[in-house]
C-alpha cells in the first residue's frame, strides 16, 4: 500500500482476528485485518479558511480512513475457538 505522506503514528488502530466457520461439517478458518488511519488533507483549503476565520487548524482536519480485508486460510488452526460473524 502506498500512502502519500504516510506516518506510522497516524495509524490509530490495527486489529488481526482469526475465526472459524463450518461448511459441510468441515471447519474452515479466516483471518480478518482491520486498520484505521488519520490522513491529513492534501490541499488544506479548509485549514486556510479556518485560520483566516481565526479558528485553529490541526488534527480535526484529518480524514479518517478505515479499511478491512478477509482471507480464507489454507490450513487448520485448532486453537481458534471464535466463530465468524
């Protein structure tokens, strides 16, 4: 993934979850990855307008970007007890 101006400290949440589901009496497994990133504006027109109006500019002018992905695992994970929902 290429994010212009990426900064690790703006990655506010990252979660990896393994879960189990059953198809035809056979256990199947998935991994679910979820991330949240606070990305600053590319063109800070809103910040310039806020500063001109005497309002502070700062983290409130970041976009919150959420993303998640699921992938089926090709091997068994017998220690996974959580069911996929």
